C-alpha cells in the first residue's frame, strides 16, 4: 500500500504547483491552487504562511479578471478573507465576481454573490446595506424559482432584522422561511429557522418557548452533524439557561459551542460563546477568569477587525473595576 502523503508534503506539492502555474501564466489555476494552499495552512494553524498565500492570490486577482471562469475563484478567495475578518478585501473580490456575472448574464451567480456581499457587510456591522443586498438577492431567487435559496435568504433577512432590533420583522421573516421549508420537507433548513425563532423568543423573555424551539433544532443539527448549527443552538440554549439561573448548564452549553466553532475556523462566531462564558464567570464573582475570557475575545476582535471591539473593551473594563473593588475591600472580621 502506498504511503499517504504527509500534510507537509501536500503543502510542498501545492507550492510547487503554484510556481508552475505562475510560470506559464495559468492565472485561474494559480488562484485555485493558492486558495487551496491557504485553506490547508489554516487547518494546520500556520497562520503566517496561510496569510502569505492568501495575499499572493489577492495580488493576482487584483490584476487578472478577464479569464473565463475566474468569478467562482474570486468568490472562493473572498470567502477565505471573510473567514479571517477581511471584510473590505472580501467585498472587493465579491464585487469583481458580481461585475463578471452581470456581464455574462449569470442571474444565479448574481443572486449567490449578492448573498455573500450581504454576509460581509453584516460582518462589518453595516446592517442596512446588508439588508438591501439580501433583499436584492431574494428578488432574483424568487424570479428564478429557487425555493431553497429563497428560504435561506428569508432566514438571513430575519437575522439582520433581529440585529437591527426589529424583532417583529425578524419573526415575520423566519415564519415565512419556516412555511416554505415545511412545504419542501427541508428538515435541516427547518432546524435553522427553529433555532432563529428560539433566539427571538429568548430576546422576548419567552423562556419555555425558546427552550422548546432550540432543543428541537439541536436534535436535528446533531443528527445532521452540522457543527455551526449545533453551536448556534447551544449558544442560545446557554443564554436561556443562564436567564433561568442554571449557570453550570449554561456554561457547559457555551463551552461546547466554542469547541465546535473553533474547529470550523470561524473566528467571527468564536467570540460569542467565549464572551458568554466570561459573563457567567462575572456573575459567579470569578472576575479573574472572566477577564481571561474577555482577553481572548478582545484578541480575536483586534485580529479580525470585529465591530464589537469597543463594546467588548467596555465589558472588560467593567469586570476589571469589580476586581479592583474586591481587592480594595477590607478583610472581614
């Protein structure tokens, strides 16, 4: 039996392939190889070399956009920047892909890219612009009779409206999505929507409704082995359990969510369960542990340019003040 190539050997092979493609001017192939290389290096936690490969691909993409079939590669490259919080570069690449798709009359590609643009705008905290992009994508998907795409976009619109504080608009969007999913028999999609509806119940203080919706969603996610879906449901379940005073159960939910998200490499979502773990430590009076968790959150915020950095710094400052007051208190008799 032939020996399986080592990760290091695969990296070296990809690097050699990239050099060969660059030498002959195969720019689409070079971009695909560099994207694959960056993804592998990220999985190997070699962030410096991953960033180098990604930046090289970005420089190529900046000068070569007239090759047939380059728009899917621009999309893939934009997604890699999205995962690292490189919102502006992701948006630039998505917009280049969008221009090529419009020139080619690729309405399906346009609808997909508009959704990606909306996700990057959401990452930047530009919710109104993100909502506009999602609605434009929704109109195209409706015209194309892409019902699965429509239900996904309604879910995304609900998420944006919730972030903007429009809970009734969010619930309306989620219920529209759920109705389509039930008609299609889309079990996994239904789990996504139930988790989102559970999140709205959570914000409305409807704890029993939230637990029921989220537990139902988690069961489906676990059967489908969907780590991000599981993490989303677990995070919201943790929030509900904290509200009900079950701090141990809540902490376990957030810790499991963190493990799942970090394994997926999604830094944007990783801050959420860590932040919630910090708040539980704070509530228990474990201020040093709370500060350690917030330091992790802030380090990620700075690394990816997270829009919540200022808010997280304020949380850190509040916890630090509590610890300082505790130190200054005279010992009890």
